C-alpha cells in the first residue's frame, strides 16, 4: 500500500485539491492518513504541516515540524513562518540562516542556492524578522534581494517604503529582456505551486507533451490566452550575481473587464480636514498638511492614452503581435515564440502598473501627499476605484488636513468594497475631526459586526466614545485594539491621546513609546512624546521630539508650528517667528500657524501686526471663539475699549462654556 501511495500522485493531488477548494478538514484527514502510511516521506510531512497552517493552527504545524525535523527547504520555510506567527523571531532566524551566536551564518548567495524558487519569499520573511528586531539596514537589504529575485513581491516594496528607503520604483519593477523569459512547465510537481490540484486529477497522469498540447489548444479557444484555465507563465530572470535562475509563477491577470467596478470617482467638492473639535487648537493632530489643488479634468478624461497601463498588457486582444511587428497569430496552436511574446507582454504590463503604484505609494510613505494623490489619479480608472488605492488617497487627504475630501473618498470605499478594512481606522479619525458622531457610530457598528478581531473596528469604537467625551470607555476599546493586534502602532497613539485627555501623562508616554517601538517612523507618536514634554514644561526635550517627527514628515506645517511655539516658550521669539513664517509659506491658509504667529506678535508687543494677522485669520475661521478673544485683548492693549468688549462678547456667544480650550485629540 505504501509503495502504491509513493508511486502515484493521486493522494497528494487529492489533498491539494481539497486545500485549493477550502476543504481543510478533508485535506488534513487525508494528509494524516498519508503520513501514517508513509512516515518517512518528506512530501507527506510538508503536506500535513501545510494543512495545519492553512487551518490557522500554526502551533500544531510548528510542533509537528519541530518533532519530525525539516528535511527540505519548503519545510524550513514553513517552520520559520510558524515561528514568526508565534513571535519566536530568534528561532525563525536560526531556522533560516543559522544561530546568530554561531561564528558564521548563511550568506545571501547560500540562501538563494538552498531555497531556489522560494528564495524571494525567504528574503521577505527575513526582512520582516530583521525589521522587528531593529536591524533596519539588514531588513532593507533582504527586501531589496526579495524584489530582485521577484519584482512582483509588492509587500516587500511596501515594507521598503515604510522603512524610509527611497529606491526608485522604475529600478525595482523593471521588466526583463524578452530573451530572459522561459515558458512554464505544464506540470509543476512543486508542492508550493498554487496550481497544484487545480486541474482534473486524471490530467496529472498525462504525459507532459500531451498536457502541453491540451493546454495550448484550450487557451487558444478563449477570448484571450489569459482568461482561460491554462497553466500560467513562469518568467525567469537571469541573476548576474549567481549562476542560478529563479522561476516564479504569475497568475494570469484579467484586467480588461472595465465593467467589474462602477466608473465612479471621488466628488470634487472642497474638503477640509477636521481640527480637533475646533478650527484652532493649541496642540492639534500633527497630521495636518498643505491643501491640494483640484484636478481640473474629470477622472478618466483628458489623459494621454499611452499612460493607460492596461493597454500595454496585450489583454482583450486576439491579434497579439510581437515586439518586432510580426503579423497576428494565425495558427491553431501558438508557437513557442508566440507564447513567450504573450508572456512578455503580460509581465511588462503588470510591472508598468506596479511602477505607477510604487511611485504613488513611495510618495505617500515620504508624506509627499500632493504627489501621491496625483500619481494615484494617473492610474487606470478600474485600478483607481479599488479599496486599496482609495484608502491610500483618503489617507493622503487626511495627512493634508483636508478632512472633507478624505471623508468622501473613504465613503466611496465603503460603497465600492464594504468588505475592505485596511485604512479605515483613518476614516474613523476623520469622522472624529469632523465631529460627525452619527456617521462615526454607524461606521464603528458596521466594522464591529463585520470583524471583531480587526483592530480597525476597535479603533473606530474608541473614536466614537472619545467624540462623546466618554474617555474611560474609549480607553478600553483602544486597549482592545492593541490586544487583538499588538503590532498596530496607530492604536497605541490613539490610546496615548485618550490618556492625555484624562491627564494620565505617564500612561500616555508609555503608549507613545510603544508606538515608536512598533514603528520607528510613526511620526504621530514622536509628536505625542513632544506634546507631553511640552505640558511638563520640558521645552528642550519637547523640541527634540518635535524635530524627530519633522525629520520623518518634513512637509507638515503643524509640526513646524509646534516647534515655533516651543521656541517661543524658550524665549526665542524671533526664531519662533521664522519657523512659523516657514510653516505659513508651506500652507498659507493654515489657521493654527497664523493664530500662533498672531499670539507671538501680541506677546512681543507688536500689536498692530498681530491685529492684522488676526483680521486675516477671521476670514479663514469666522466662527472660532479664540480668534475673537485674542482680537479683544489686542484692542484692549491699543486702548480701544469698545472694540475690545464687542469682540469679547462675540467670543462668549460662540463658546459660552469655553469648551474649545481643549488641547489635543486623536491623531
């Protein structure tokens, strides 16, 4: 019986078929039977561990591989993933490269040779391990190596951007020469192949030549070779640093159906980002930025057709031609050259798309939000109108302090993809800034009903109660967000702000530092630490942390404003005015910067200049009580008692209880 199971792939194929059709219990049952029959089979061991892992039982997969050993590279990689999931980072690193206490660990070339076709994923996992253990430079090197082996590893590029790397996307997502692409084998007996078990089980008994002919004829019968069920292509990139070549499988994209999503674009009404419950605060969220020019032409019009990336994919066409201008394909069975040409067209089109998205994502990670929005808007409409892209655009508007625009974009996400979660914590904070308690309550309830294990849902609930000034309840929800995902830096920041509200500054400081530990480039947390030092009148330390935040986000007028305020507190009024002038040059209509400049001018007894500044500010925020109150003080100093009393009266009418004097809020 054991010999029969080893000689025929029927059982293994049945297991992969169950896995690919989400029948995990059946797959696990069959894999356990296979291991019981063939205890020494490496493939059977890997199959069972994979079944456990896909069922979400990382601990069982870990214990199985620990007990039985890792005889193959695939088993080692799976064990390392289990270790990462279980937060055993040092053990995961030891599995892949050897113990850090050994005199010699494996080099990149040795890892590439050992893991071969899955080396790109190994380097990506190593990058994650190094990043979490504060070895940022080694993490960057691993992510770059992963992308060099497989430029379709988008998550590696995302992590590079999050680490502050500025590698040009055109260098990362660069298509190989036509001569370096080889056709995919029709039957891939790689146990990690996503296509294993996809075909009928009897097809695995066909000879490779028969299966190849069958697949080619089947793909020809479809509208395009990429929309059928044929085997996808495998591009191969020549590695000049190593004689080996990496083969990776790319699923056939179906990007030509423009009817899959409605051609809707964000509306172009002016949007403003909510200040912390008022137009001006002493310490508003540091996510404010410059305003963005409106796109003059409607979405999808006035574009250069050559910029439409999908048109370069060669999809939706039946008369594909070669790069050298050969005639359309006429034969019933595509030749090897024609197959390579189709593969090259599809790969180049996908990499061009990734280049465009990479430029936008990199700009956003550097907080160049205007450029990010422009780059995202240059994407084809059906890619722009997706939850992933729209959430990035919404975040860009949020960082620019344009809350109304951000709210409209996030609402479009909820309409197009109600299942999308990533980025919606920013949506909830946007609604907090806009003081839209009904919409925020609805969002929080919907997210909570959809997935109670998502930190975004608990952040939305926390923001909802924070807006209602129920800070103790909000704190519990933010703590729950951290509990379900301890690596979610934004939840630590929101929790820190709630502790600031309740004057528990030590706990707030701990939260902000935890956010920095999780993500050293989370500038909001650096700002939070500086804010606490400012409250404690430790102005030098406050300025140090504000400047650290400014290094990460150099285009934030709010951060420049806070630096100016802390300089004024250190009796450096002239330096403070220079800093505030720089902030206003960045965003001429920023009310916070103009208010603080007026305050410093007033404190410096430059009353007429202060009054002129306040009159301009009154046009920007006509219902802000603090502006009228300060105007009244200026008129009092100038001896204009009637005007002073009139402005004091207006300030009281706008804010009879003085509730606008709070200093901070969600960031």
